[in-house]
């Protein structure tokens, strides 16, 4: 038995949103989550 609104039922009790394919992205924060930005190459470079 599937819950009401499951994929293969005729009646859905919720809206289904299928996002279009896109390029994967990563958000990073330098201040413990107060602000965020899209990751760039510099975010992955190792610093000493």
C-alpha cells in the first residue's frame, strides 16, 4: 500500500516539482555559516 500522493497513484495530495538538470554547485562559508558563496577553485587550494 502506498501513501496518498505517492508516485503511482491517480490522486496526488501535494504538488510535485521536478527541477531541470543543472551543473552541480557547492556552497562554502568562511565564517561558520553566517554568509555563504559559491565555491571557486581557490576554496579548494591547500594553504599552509
